[in-house]
């Protein structure tokens, strides 16, 4: 490349191609090539699972039901009950705290629905957001039970006892589910919900009522269909699927398609970590106490149903003895500071992709700004201003180089016209002009390239932060996490992009000049479908860039001039 303008055009063009190819991969149900993406969309409705009991061997890829495995039946269907428990009627138990409303199923004491009181559904703002659910269109449950013999599982009917609503002035709500004797073993699940918390303490008590020692294993799992979350945009995708964390390998995402193909890769044995089911803004996760040796598994259990979980040995339980195992279940929003306090690495379910190392400090700064300004929209504006100040010197170098190029542009144009029939001599003459004028054609590109990872990292911060969900800015912008309903911000963003393009010198090549205008227009079209918060960030960046470029050109004696294309 012998021209900074041509270099910038190719940078914009290449980046646009990367973005378009990445989204085309996702749209066609394949794994994204360059950026974090959701799993491939699954056709049709989520069917009721055929079996979601972990394999007795705890093999991550196994799909066979273990001996004695119990088949899941639809939530409203008649369950085949064990003879000893035939008299236990199946019931849905609704309980609530100040932040959570949960629905438990007495079949196994599983959580089959969760509603977040402080977060509204985007398509129905008058209703709370639902994460866990069991309906015709969604299967997403938190289950647990015992394997290693004919023991109680998440399919065993249980009796419920406890209050159903957190009392005024109380800080805890305790629920108890008790199974009948199955194989000489009785299982008692105790859930403790706390005021203001999305973390549920879960205790499993194994009571050996038989005449022989037993050696059961505890499994905890999240079962979910492979469909995208409702309202997921096709223009930008976030990861949806299971994730594991261990000290050995840290955060490991697992695509639904990889589970189906038997290609899922994650640490299977660990004394620490957790398993989660991740989607945009929200997550669920099972956490065992640190030091608990366990086995991780992820498997397909039906045509469109997947399970991810952990299996931990409980040790031998003598006749008449009781052994307890504690765990925690998180079901809630991806609030980064809250997640950091729950368990090591849990904040990583808020997926920044490749740019985590840059995104985390940017989110920290954004959060601090919000603490001062009290509005996420103005916090975004302030953050971009601070970034532009931090990169002022680099940007100044780039715009000074562009201003020099603009100043010598008439000389370059005359030379190209004069030597258009002699490309070799034209190249030599151009390099001579650059040397004499002390102009570096790459001087305007390199400083900008250095900043690209920072602004991509900020893009993922704004896209992934649940704090943007339902956050107003000004006037008609009532939610920074959804697109502008009137497309005013994308239009402003497009105009500022064109204005910024007009301030740059036109390339001498007519085709390059046309591309220089067409590519920003193509790039701007995507922003009509992006969340308002992302568009606010880009508009602010454009306006500050135009102001700085205008100032530097004026100081260098190169009057700002609008270079319009000649189509």
C-alpha cells in the first residue's frame, strides 16, 4: 500500500467482512468463526426430555440411561411413580422472596420456573422476566438427585413442607422436600432462600434406612433446550449454552452443537469450580464447596435437550446413618460485582469473549462513572470522552499525518494525472514526494489500529452488561439495551460517520473514492439493529473524532474542507 487512505479503506473493508462473515455463520446454524456467538438455533419447540439422569459412570459424553434410570414425563402428564410413593400427589409449589419467584415440582423437588421481580420481560414490560421455565416452548430446569444404585432422583415424588413466602422482617425462607424410601435410602432436600439474594443454599441429606451400607453419588444438573433466548438479535449474538470453571483451565464454554457431535471439551475431574448455563444477561449455576472432588458432564438427553452438571461421591453411609452434602444454586442476572462475591470466576458468565482482559477494567470505570452520574447513558458518553483523552496523543499523530496527506494531495493528484501511463515512474515519484514532504503514508493508520481492541472491548462491555437492560437515557430512549424505536440515533450515527469521511482527503483513484463513501454506509446499516447504548457510544466517538480532526487541521494550517464524492 502506498497511500494511507487506501490502507484505512482496506482496514474498514476487512473488519466489515469479518463481522458479516461471523454473523452469516451464526445465521446458518454454525459456530461463529471470530467472535463469541450463541448456539445454533434449534427448529421447532422444545420437547419434554426422554431422560435427564446422568450416566452412572458420569462419563461426559454418555447418553445412555443408567440401570434404574427414570424417564421424564411432560410436566402436566401422568408420571409413573414408584409403588412406595403412589399416594404422593404431584404438585407445583410457588414460593417468593423480595427478588425471586420460584416454582418447585414435588416430582424430585426440582426448580422448574424462576421469575425475577426486579427485571421485566422485554416483550411484556408488565411481566417479570422468566429464566428457568417448563412450558410448550421452553424447558429449562435445575435438578438434583442420587445415582449409584436404585436411589431417589429428580423423578422421585417428594413431600413438601415449609412456608411459601418470605415473611416481613424475615431474612430466610426454608423449604423442605422429602422423598419416600427408595432402595433403603431417603433423600431430604432443603432449600434456603435469602432476602435480596439470587443464591439458594441447597442441602442434600441421605438417610440410610436399609440394613446394608450404601455408597450413593450426588448429581446436580441444569437441563435446557437448545433454542435461542426469546428476542435474540440476528445481527449480534451472545453465547448461549453450558459453561464450566475450574482452577486448572478457568472458564470453558461448551456449544450445544459440540455436545451433540461428541466434541465438547472441558475439564472432567476437579476439586473446585462450578457448572453454569449461560445466556444474554442471565445465568444459572450449581456450585459445590471448594475441595469437593467431582466429575463434570455435559450430554444430550433428547432431540433438543441438553444437560450439564456435576457428580460428587458422598462416601459410604452405614445403616441408620445420615450423610449431608451442601451446595449452592445461583439463578439470576449477570451483575458482575455480585458474581465476583459468590465464587471465583463466576463473573466470567458475563462473557466478554477474547477481550476480557480489556473489558473488565472498562466495566469497572463505567460502573464508577455511573456511581457519580447516576445514568448509564451519560456514563457511556463520559467513558468515551475519557478514552479519547487517554488516546489524544495517538489520535493527534494520526490526524497530523492525515492533515499532511491532505496538504500534499493536490500535488499527488497532478502527478498521478501526468504519469498515469507510467505506473512504475508514478510509484517512484510518489515516494519522492513523501520523502521531501516528510509524510509517512502509514502514520494515520497505525495509531488507529492500536485503539481498535479497546473499542471492541468496550463494545462487549455495553452489549453484555445487564445494567443496560431497562436503563433509560434521555427523551425517547427508555432502554439502552434495545434498538432505538424511531431509529433517530442510527441516523445521527450515519450522518456523523459521513461527516467524518468527508473531512478526509479523497483518494486519487476514483474507485477508491467511491468505496470510501460506500463502506461507511454499509457499516452504518448494522447499527440500525444494535442496542441504543452501543449507538450512543459510537456517536460520541464520532463527534469527538470530528472535533479533534477539525482542531488539528486548523492548527496545522490546513483548513477543514468537505470532500464530497463524484459519482
